[in-house]
C-alpha cells in the first residue's frame, strides 16, 4: 500500500544503475511510445531540431538503459522539478544516433552533470598519458555518472551542461568517487549545439572552415552500411569448396532441420526462418554462382555465400554494384577513440565490420553504378553501361577550376589520399566524431594531380596489387 501510494505521488528523485542491453527484450507498444513520441511535452528521442532523426539503423536507442533514462526524464518532466542520477553506458554522450536524446534531455533539465568514467575496453581506451584505464565494473562497455537537475523555475535558455573525465585504474576511480562530492569536482562547462548536441567537450577551432568542405555523402550519390549475415560462421569461409559443401548440405532437405541447426549453430530469428529458406535454396538453379569474395576484416578477404536466404541483411541495392568491375571507398561515421578515421578501399563486397570495431559500422561508397540484372533482360543489360556514382556537378566544377579532364578514378584517389592523411585526421578529429568525413578540395590543379597520384599508390597497396 505504501509503495502504491508513492507511485501515485509526484516522484522527485530517480536514481540507479539500469541494465545495458543493445538487443532489448523490453520492446512493446508502451516503450515505443515512450521513445518515439513527445510525452507531456518531453521531446521524442527520434527527432532533432524539429525534424525526424533520419537514422537508417537507430537500434542503439532501443537499449534498455536509454528506456530507463527516458522513463525517468518523463516522470521528472511531469512533476515539474526533481533529479535523475544514474550510472549508465557512456555511449550516449557523443554517438550521433543519440543527438535527439541529448537535445530532449536539455529541454527537460536545466542543469546536467556528466562524469565520464571511461573504461571502455571495446574501444581500447587508455588514459591521456597512455597509462592503463580500467572500468569501475567487470564489463567491457565504458560508463558515466549523469546527474540531471530540473528546477520549477526552468527556462529553456538557461540549460547548463558540465563535464568531467575520470581515467585510471579501478582503485583510483573508487577512491575519487568515495572522497568527492558534486561541488568538489572540477567541472568544465560545455555548450552543446545543433545539430549534434554533444555531451563531450569539442574543440571548435576550425569548425567554420571544416563545415565548408563537401561531405562524402554529398559527393557519392548512393552508399550503404556493409553486409550483416547474423551467422558469420556459416556464411563465410576461407575456402570456397568448404563453403559450397556446407551450402550443399543446407540445401539437402532430406537432412532434418535440427541436424543442420545443431551442426552449424544456426537458429531462426525474427526475420529469418531456417526451414522455408532451405526449401527455396533446394530449388535454386546455379546455386554455386552465389559465392563471392568479401572483405570480412582489414586484409582478411573471405568467401561469402551472398544470397538473401542465407544472409539477413545483404544490402543488395548498393552491394550488387560490387559484383562487377568496381572500386569502393569504405569509411565510418565516427573516428575511433584513438582519433583514427577508419578508411579503406575495396573491389569486392564488404562486411558491416570490415574496417570497424563491433561498436561502429563500415559504410561502402561504390565508384560506379551498374544496372540491376534482376530488372533488365539480357539485351537491355548489354546496352546499359555503368555510370559514376558521383555528383556530376562536383566533377564538372573541378574540371572547370583545374581546366583539365578529371576521371572518377582520380577523384576517388584524391579523396582516399586526403582522408588517409594523419594530418587531416588530427586537425579535424573533433568533427570526425559526429558524422561522415568532409573533403577539402584544393584550388590548385597540379596539387590535385599530386594527391591523386599518392591516392592511386595507396589504393594499389591496400588492394595488394602493387609491386611494392
């Protein structure tokens, strides 16, 4: 009865250590409404600056700790005042997917204190001086303590965000936390701003110049994240014959489903069912033709059975262009914690983690687009030619400025050289944390050619086809 009475009364303090679960079991109509709708004036996490978030894969917002924070925010928002104090996964502080969440929190609370405890072994975090950095818990995911304060005289223009780092071994962190209060910590006030609303400090020097560069998504017309099989150990192999033998057994419907499941440790998922998929492949003509090379990890090409009834997310709309003679730029939407931008080149399909860790995604930007064989008869297909996957206005503008013909390959080589440059990555590290890289174009045609030549050399080295 007492607990029930408390739940009906306005709650003024909510604190805890909610679970972190990227694949949440707590998904239902209520949690969807909680995250995706403006509840009693508390902005949805799926909008930012009044527009839809626009993320192709916003699954990180479904993490349990995000739902707990959202629930707590909503309760305090309704109460009109109060405090939320939680220790959670620190991923929401600067990951681009959470920018709507951060703006929403700023609209509810007028004081936010973030103590980033780091300790993220997934990102191989170390202290600034290079010494060991340990987690306060026995987990790999870094964490942060967050305090959100709402006063009833709150004004949207008065939101203040304070930040502090805590690196080091676990004992040092425990001692610090035991011996400090909120008012004894040396906070740095940060000013999160549109469009990312970062809860981590950003060095804004050079931001105006950087924002004038052309974004990679504005240069290439189409792009996609890499292939996600959900069953790598079955779909990939170093040996083509071994992979084909496995698929041959998968197609053989005289073998019971449970034997295939147990033998290869594969199971039904929400979007993939073993039994009907086996029947489809059993009737597939030329089933051997679906084996292709794929970059699984850097310099780790494997054979992949590239078929939608084996792979859950084949990204066919973009990936089919790589089944022909082509090149593709691979990069990420965020640099890693070491300040390095993942960047690579391919002439094959790519995996979703081909050049990135498990915590981020690899994206493919093909150089050429080919007609889809599925939608054309043979005669039309032979007549159709490939076309550059490049905004033609950019290519024409460069040719006008340089007064020389620029091929799509040279443009790709120039971009590859620039993005691979350590100087570029160090100079713009703070901006590379939040979105796809932007490319500065020189006004000097000779310098463009020089950079393109370096890029070509690098492309040949990374594709292992250079005499060097």
